[in-house]
């Protein structure tokens, strides 16, 4: 058994297949992939990694398995998946995932190839575990996969608490011990074994699911609230978004200018990637901007309702075309414009299931808080157009023209109005 002192969960005891996986190259690589990517440019202490997060996910998974009475090979499979659930992440975590997915067809939870070969595959087979089935759990497949990849998963529980701790932001605090203690597994929601509402039967009768036991609606709501509060101040903070967009632009330039493939990029860690873009003439200026925190500024920061549907629906090729058009309209270099259209707001946690008066219900049908948080989430959404300091005014006006935005509804040259905020330190 190995015992690790953790900032969030105190002492984590690791044994069995998880202990054997701990020192494999695939898991150790996660020491060099930051959990929050570029958020460290906003919160200097947010330097925690996917490695320590993986230990936390394993710890919570093990507690949940003990509470659910799941043992033997099934428990080993879940513990292995918890330890390995992030090995598919590329550098800077989710920041470059949209780019690598376009070119490889793989997201971070597509880990079958990574688990099949090398030391990880050897360890899994030595413990009588099929790598393909463990990869399936990481991808959310299988009876108990919801523990690791679901609406009430231990992944979400750990990262909210861990991210709040390392940023110093108090909003992500949730009672993880109560969460794992109150989880129960329901065989066949909507089937004979479980009384469920008509709506839940329509949602998929017979599907096994993790639910929170009776009296835990507020426990589930706390997860939604923590996520909703962390989102604008941490995950989508404008400095984090601008720096993420900078690295995505640099990654695309690296792939276009060198023999580096998207598959190779996906297996880099943060240090590998930064070294690669520093050493490439096509991306050296973007690398300098990131290294020195000399970031582009917001030329446009537009609310959801002010953005035309055609922009919301734009695919990657259309976004590139819009960037070129904005640059031409503003009479600036093409590389001086970055268009950042976030995904549409979503709240997967709202489909979590809770038990109320002996009936299993979706949280969104039980909690009035869900509707309020959905409105808040939509109100927090912003389209960004970024440009060098000297060009924000021209680019902002050009973007309003090209994108069909109402200039009176935009935040243009926002830094001048809020020069004392985090945008300037």
C-alpha cells in the first residue's frame, strides 16, 4: 500500500491495481499537465495537476465503492478507470482538445489505445482486467461507469473542491463525504424494481443509474451551485479565455508549420508544448505573448442574446472565415484577430437523479434552482473578439459590422473602462 498526503483529502491510501498503475509513464506524465490550463495567469496558485486530481478521483471512487458494497474485479475495474481517467488529456488539459479532436477524431476520454499497450496494458492484464473494458468505463460505458463518468461522478466532485482550494475561490466547496455516502445504485430506473415518474420512464426505462438517496435534493443542488459560481470567476474568466485562445492559435500554427502531427501533440505535456511553440518561427510571437502575459485584449465581449444565430451555429471553417473578414474590415493583419465563440451553455448535472418520497426523479424536475441557474449560465455566456492592445478599437468596430452585432450592446475597448481589474495586473 502507498499513502499520499493530499491537500484536499488529507491521506490517500492506494493499493491493488491503482498502486501498480501509479508509477507507469502514462500516469506520471499527468504531473506535467496542469488541471486548469491557463487559469494560473489569473490565479497564480492554480498550478495543480491532473496527477493529483487523478489521485483524488481514485480516493472518492474507492469510498463510493465501499459504500455501495461493490467488491472484487468490478471494484478493481472502477478503481483502475478512476486512476486512468485523465491519461488521454493533451497539454493544458481541455484547452487544445477541440483542435486535436478535429484532426484525430479523439477526445480525452478516448483512451483505448493508450490502455491497451505499454506498461498500463501490462499492469491491467496482470490484475486480470481487460484494458478495453477499463477504457469503456472511462468513456462512460458499463453498469457502474457513472461513478467515474456521469452526472454525479467523483471526477466532478474532486475537481470542484480542488480547483476552489488552489485558486482560493470559495465557491466550489461541496461536501464530498456526504455525496459518496449518499450515493445508491438503482437497477433499471423505470422498471419493475423501481418506482419512477412517467417522465423518467420516458427518459429511458430500464437504464441502471446512480442516484442520491432520500433527502439529498440540496446535496445535489450544491453541486450545481458550485459549478455555476466557479464558471465565470475561474473556468471562463476572460484572461483565461484569451490565453486559451492564444495557445489554440499557436497549436494550429505548429501543426501547419512543422511535421508535428495532432496525435503527437495530444501526447505532449505542458512543457513539451511550450518548448515546441517557442522553437517554431511561425508561433514564436504567440509563445512570447503567453510567456510574458502580454495577451491580446478584448475588442468585443458580447452577450448571448446579442449574437446572431448564424454566429452561434458557425463551424470552425466559418469562424476562420469570419476572422479573416474582420481583419480585412479593420485593416489589420490576419493574425491580429482571434474570434472566440464558446459552446452553447449546458448543465449536465441537472439530469442527475435524486430520490424524493421513494420516487427517483431528475433533479431538473424537482429543483426550482435548476431553472434559475440555467438563466444565470446563459447570462454569463460571452462571445469574445481579441486583438493587440493598439488595434482593439478598430477590430471592435469591424467585428460588430462583420458579425452583425449591435455596437451599443457591446463592450468595446473594455480595458479602458475597467483598467483596475484583473485585465490589467
